[in-house]
C-alpha cells in the first residue's frame, strides 16, 4: 500500500510507537522493573499526575504552533540543527495585496508535509501558455490553521482543501509573498495532528525563456526547420515556478503526472509512461505516467519533444535510453554503451540496486548547467552527451564519460539519499564528483582517471580555497541566492578531494562498505554530513580501526581553507608544522580574529611521505591539530610529503629541501610518480604568491626563481599530468606580465621547454588517450610561444580544411581552428561562424566558439561580443564561454569587461532570477586584471549593483585582482632577472610576442 492511500500517517522525529507517542520500549518491557508502593502513596501520585496533566494541557493550549500570525522563532529546521537560522526581517513581510504576510522565515514551517502530488499540465509550445492543476495529499505534523507552500510567478486561480473524509475546509485567506516565493492559505479550522488532507490548486504560468523552471528550448532539424521542445531544470529552487509545492529537499513525496501534448510530440517523466489516450474533440493526447518513488521536488522532470532514441537493457533489466534530435541520434551510441556499463557497476559498488525501471539520458539544446541528475530522466547539454568518433576530440569524449558517470552516481548520492538541507550540498556534489572518476575509469580503463583526479579536482579546489572569500564545505544557506552561490568548486571539487583523502587512509574497501551502510540506512530519505561519518565510523570500528571519523573530517568540512605543511629535514630528523594557507593581500582584516571556527584553523592531517632511502613505500603520521616531528634514516637525502597528492594540503620545504627534490627531478625523473611531480609543480608555483598564515607574518614562501629552477626539468618530462599542471601555471604568469617587457622573455623561456617535445610529438593524431591530450596542449603551447613551424603547419591545415574540405583529426582541430582565426582574415572568421551555425556536431560548435574568440581584429571581436546579446545568434548557455574566451585573448580582455559592464541588466536577464552563471561571468571577465586602476573600475561598477548569487564570486574576483597586484610587487624583478640570466638573444624566437 502506498503512503497516499493511508488515512493517517504521523511523521514524528525519533522512533514513535504505534500510538504516535515517544516511549522507551526497553524500559517498559525489561524484566525486573518492579515498583511497590502503599495505597496512600499511590493516591498522592495519582493526584500529582492529574495536576501535572492539567498544567501541561494549559501550556500546550497557549503555546502550540500553528497560529497563522506566528513567525519562526529560532527552533532548528530539519537538517539545520548545527546551523543558525536567519533572523526575521526588521520590517514585517508584506503580501502582494498589502497585508502583512504571517510567516517571516524563508524556510517553510514544519507543520505539514506532502505525501503525494498529482499534477496535470497542458503546455502549449506555440503560445507558451501552461495550464495546470495540482492535488497534494498532505499530513499534519503539528496542529495548525495555515498552510504555507512555495509558488513563484504562478497565477493561482482556484484552491480548495478537504479532510480525509472529503469534507471541505474553508480557506479564508490567500496571500502571496514574492520575496520568499511563498503562498499562504489561512483556514477557518485547525488541522488535526497526524491527519491527512487534500489540497487542490488550479494555476496558469508561461513557458519561460530563461534556463530554469519549466522552459522553452529549440533546435534546427535536418531540413533546416526550427523545432521547439519544453523541458525543466528545477535544482535548486525552481520547481516552485512550475507548480505549487513544498520546495525543500527534505519534504519528499511521490509524484504522479498527466500531461497533454500535440500528436507530433511525445512526453517524458521520471517514470515510464503508463497510458496515452486521445483527447476527445481535439488533436491532443493525454499521457499518464507511473507513480514515482519518494523524491525531492528539485529532482522532478518532464519534457515535451519530438526526438529520436536509442536504447538497451542493463544486466539488471533496467531500460537505458538516450534521446537526441533526429539529426544527432547517430552520436548517442557511445553514451548509451557507457551509461549501461556504469549503471551496472554502480549497482555492485553501492550494494543497493538502482530502484527505477528505466534511466533516460536526453540532450537539451539550451541548458545552463552541464547536466542535471533528475531521477530516471537525466538532462544534459548536447556537448556533455553527444560523441562522434570521427569528429570529437579525446578531451570532449572524456567530458562526456565523466558527465555521465557523475549524474549516474547522483541516482544514489542525492536521489536515493538526499541531503537534509542545501547546507550539505557537498554530500550530493562532492560524492558525485569523487565517483565520476571511478565510473569513467570503469568505462575507459586506459584513461588513468584516478591519476587525472589531482589536476581535475584537487588543484582547482586548492586554488579557490586559498582565498579569504572561500567558504566551508558545509555552510549555512537560506535563500535561493545563497543556495545558488555554493554550487561551486568548493562543494564539488573540494568535496571530492576530501573524500579521496579519506579513502587514502581507510582504504577503498572500507569506504565502499561505509557508503553501502549509509545508503541502506537512509534510502528514500534524507541525511546530513554526520550521518555519513557515523556509518563510516561503524565500519572502521568493525574492522578494528579506532578512528574518530567525525572528529577528523569536521576539521575539513566545517572550516574554510586548508593547511600549509612546512617541512624541514636535518640529519634524519623531520619537523612538520601546520598553519592555514592563505594567499592574501596586504592590509587585509585578520581572518583569525574573530575566528569563524571553533577548531582554530587546525586540521587532522594524514601526513604521508616517501624518502630517498625508500622511494616506493609511503609512511604516514597523523597531525592531530598539532605539529609533528619524527626521525627517518640519518643518511636520508630528501623527503617528499603528500604522496600522490592524496591529502588536501600544500607542502613547503626549506631551501635545502627544494634543492634536493629539484635534483631528483633533474637526475632521475622516474623516482617520483607523475602525480608527485605534478604536485611539486603545483605547490612551488602557488607558493610564489604572497601568502600568509597570520597577517603579521606574510610573504612569499619561495621566490619565483625557485619555481623556475624546478621547471627546468620539464625538458625531460613526457607525461600529461605534470605538463598540464606546469603549462597552466606558466601561462598564468604570461598573462600576469602581459604589459611588461618580461612578457616576451617568459614566452621565450616556455618555448625552450616545449620545443623539444613539439619536435618529438608531431602532428599525427595517434597514441594513448593521455598522449593525445598531451599533444593538443603541447601544440597549442608552441603556437602561443610563436613557434613559426607550428603556426605555419596549423595555417596550412586550416586553409586545406576551408578551401578543400580536408578533414582535420579531432585532437588537432582546436589548435588548427584557433591558429587559423588568430593569423587569418575576416573571411576565415566568417567561415568559422558559418560552420558554427550549420554543424550538427556539438563538440565542433564548441570548438568554433573558442576559435572565433582568438581573432585579433577589433571590429570582429566587438561584433562577436554583441552576438551574445542576441539569443538567435549565441545561445544563452554559451554566453559565458564566449566572454571567458574573449577575456583570455589579450586584445579582447578590455572589450569583454566593457561589454559586461554596459549590458549588465540584459545579460542578467538571460539567466533567470537565481543563476550562478553571473558569478562565473564576473570572474571570467575580471580574472586578467592586474593593476590598481583595473581594481578601482571593478569596485566602482559593482558598488551599487545587485549581483544576487554572484556575491561570493565577486568577492573572490576582487581578492584575485589584489593578489595579482601584490604578485607583481613581490616577483616581477626576480622573475625578470632570472629570465635574462637563462636566455640569450640567440634563443629568442622571432614572432614570440603573441600569447593567449
């Protein structure tokens, strides 16, 4: 029997008995619990009991929740027991009719909760009008005379409420509060605790033009016709704009959908279709779907389209289907194959069978995110799902595999077990980001995905988390704008990184067993971070490991930042100290006063290391909120800390330590793994920044010369992971010194490192997956450094492609297209624009967007930027890509900034009311800025601009510009001097003045 068929269901915290009262059963039924008393004493006890009952009844009568005028008073919401709530506004909230809105908190009260939704929708894709009817079966947790529900930009025309016997309950007041996106229904009688009721609403809305809620998208078919589809994106708080609902993740319910459609369309929902019948007197059909399992509103999805599909079945008989426009369906087979494989693997890995009968994956032409994990109906950008082996690069293929592995992991982490509140978003995104590398490695074993983890997850997370404007992984959020702002590198990549670190000290098998216990204990429900730590602690204790998992991991989730471990080795004695690592500007407020953490910015650090005497076996010491010292062999020449960079921390050595490790790289490169080589590069280049552990003692821990000395070994490096890391840092320095003479010297130096590999690696698109990735980066680096042979080769291939339609190997296309546009004519740019508009290969369209940003023609650059304001030319989902790529072009960075500043309002409207995309745009167009003048412009512009969810991103952008200014002051002279000493005029390559 399903929940919505049960008359009375009381949802109480704890473990209620059958009567709904909390009792200690052990105390009731334990043998030996005997009480003997006299008659007189018994009379006294009974009398006192009656007095107590009357007193409690009076207290309850006057303090019970549910008064429609009551506002939230500070009791913790479910899932927020450890976080403070928001204070009520200083002025009473006002409804649209001018009345005071009786509920002041942005969170819904916990007086009622939904059990089942029955939704009927009729979207008209021509008029964009949507007519809907929604029936919610709900139960009362506490007595109340009001129901408060979410609704945003809905025209509610009718509403009614009935009790479990079908008797109407009069709704005497209906109020709308747009600021909190809430609807208030005041009742003329009290809803009884534990009883079920039925709320029915009729409403109208429109298919949006933004990329959230229920919105309209379109594609061009093979005949050149524009075809429309209607689709949804509800995470985190946009389900309320499609239908009235209790739009918070802990308020799970079952969903039943009926949807009207035209004959040329079909519809999709989280569950399989149950029936379809023609609607009498019209050309419409009514599709009805099976009832869903219990899930949160943000996971609901429905789509109206005319796509084609390919499908197969997993080992467990789950139907997996990939949907795409008819002219793209031949690019869906790769996704179908690996999705089926990964789904089977996750079934075994998690030990909990996938609970739905089908899993759909569908490409959406206009999609703000990369993908969305709607249960049973995952939506993707076309570039994240479509793959053509003859046209798609290895990098794009990897992106497809990773996106599929990520979203399928969410079917367990996020869907089956959902975070209780958005403060623990990382439980969804951190775990999916951790699992995506494991899932992709299962689908493609030769890709070294676990090795790539450090450059794809660890390094970006460390970079952002070193800013004062970072935030803890688990952080309090309340309103939609705050929630949007934490969909960032911290929740995704730092979350994944600390799980990887946890795995490194408890092992894959124990982690897997703990995850199984967590998922099994909370399936179809909600959980908080502590629930995960509890499951892992249970498992580690079972296996004889006395680890305080919560105590260890709280230091990584409840405070921002991470430690810098300073290491010295002398005569076999090692000392290691920890302090919070911050790259910070001068005259900043001391982040430690007052502390925003009770942990004092100290961590439980699993300190791993290898030494010259034992380079292939790691040892570990715990730094339990402390510094440590220990002994190694007296003749030890070097120590490398943080083996494989599995720990989420940076390491700094004294000068002798850096010199010894540099000597290892120069003399016997294979002594250290590619991951360890990449971690040394990442640490040393980052430590050149001004940094502080306390504001009173700040300076760069190493000079630029130390990093450059170490980088000399790259002439011998042949692996992708270290090169990817090094090129990222080296070209960042190129951009930082663009306006200085050292800019050309820096390019010349990079060329001395790249040139031998360029000559070896060649232009044949062959080799392993990692070799193909490396070739793409080395060729592009050679072009950026002005290598004449590379430029001529790319231009020749571009010309043959344009004039003779000669095919370019997929992994060479990016460098060929970009070089062809950079050194080409306006006609070359126009040809790329034509290909962008006509191609049905999503990855090809993406390459064109990036290539066209390489133009050196100011007029073309400005025209390209203006195209972002016209959705018929550049889709809103691609606006950020264009702005970011133009900003990377030295000739476009100021143009992109002026464009955003001039058209801020129009660009903001493209992405809806609560989009994190605006934050990404702010960071993209300001990241190249390096001067006080630039800083002043950015500060002045945003002083009076409401950036919504982009507030944290703006703070990070401003902090980054200040850091760039400080970097110049501390490193430019030493950098320039070093470059002069290591370069002669004979080594200077003509035409090396260009950079990206």
